[in-house]
């Protein structure tokens, strides 16, 4: 039986997804872009009006050879949000400390839940966050609020189905890259040296990664997905596979906080 592992990263066109399908003697990689998280789950699930999404036989199959459900999903987006208060999520603080001063800035402070549900512009959203937490948000954070909200809404719609929610975890690509490398990375992922640094890490798990990337570049444009989005989704898929096969998951923090909806506020890797 094949095992399926997904790494998900936000991109301009929606969500960049790397799918690793693994059997005892064969591994294959696929790449998809889904406009919404709901679209992604529809690939692997069937929808029941009473119980929501259930991971059974796929209702919509874009890859005819895929008839299995994901064993583990890692996504680079906050799951579990603070409602108010000056203290940020402990997982963000711990991830920043783990990465150190050079790469720690890649972990942003997650906004309050009411902030991501603001339908106004940046100034209004930032003021809402300031009133709730004492901190304003950056424009970069504001631009991903819609994606945070999308995932928060979706998880809330399926949280009664523990089988669906338990396979998807928040992670962070930079945390995974450092863990796999065993040492802090030297360059920003936006620089060529940083891209190559991360590519070399992935290559230890997939020697054909360059061919994989070439195939993606032929089918998708840069305005849809950036090269670093693909590497981020790739390393998250690798970590999802490692966690499932080794049965070892590392959590930041070791004892996660729960938000007001009972969601675990944690960043995992393995």
C-alpha cells in the first residue's frame, strides 16, 4: 500500500503542494497548485453534509493513479490563534529561538483571530491587532491574513472529524531546513546562494529534484508560484514523510498551548 505525504506552502495562485507517494521500493513526487484549501481536500476526500470532509476514497481525483489518502500533511500557515493579550504564541517564540538571530526573523508573530477576519484594509486590520495585543502588524503579515483566515475557517468546519484534523499540522520550512541540515543556514532563501543551499538539502532526499523543478517551471508561471515556494513545500513534504515513517515528531513548544477553539498552537518538524 502506498503512503502519501503533503507539504503545503502559500503562493500567489493559492497553495503550492508537493505530494510524495511512497511504497517499500518506490517513491514519486507530484506538484499541484490549488486555489483554495477546500479544493485540496476535495482531491483526497468525500464530503458529507452531516460530518463534513472525511478522508476515504477521493471524490475528485486529478491524478488517476492516486487512490489513497494522505498519511501526514505539513502546512506553512498558523493553526491556532490568540484572541487577545500581549503574549504571542509560544510556538512562534520558540521557532524564532531555534533558528537564531540570522534566520529567526522569518517567523512572524501570528495576528489575533479577529485581525485575520477584518474585511477592511491594512490600517484597520493593524489597528484591530494593536487594540487586542498592543502590537501592530506588518504589511507582509496583512497580505497573508486571508490565507490564515481561510485555513482557520476550514479547520473549524472539519474539527468534529478528528481523523481529518489530526493529520494536518503547522510547520515552518526554515525550521525543517535547519533540522535536516543539522546547522543554521547561511543565506536568505531569496538569494541565489540561499536557494542553492536549500536545494542541496532537498537533493539528499530526492536526487532528481532539478528535473522535478524543471517540470514545474514548464507548467507554471512565476506569477503563480515562486521557486522558493516549491522548495518550501518540498521540504515540508519530506518532513511529513519522516514524521510518519519514524513515528517521531518534534513540537515547538514540547507542550503546546491550546487556543480558544481547542486548536494546538504548535510548530512541528521531524
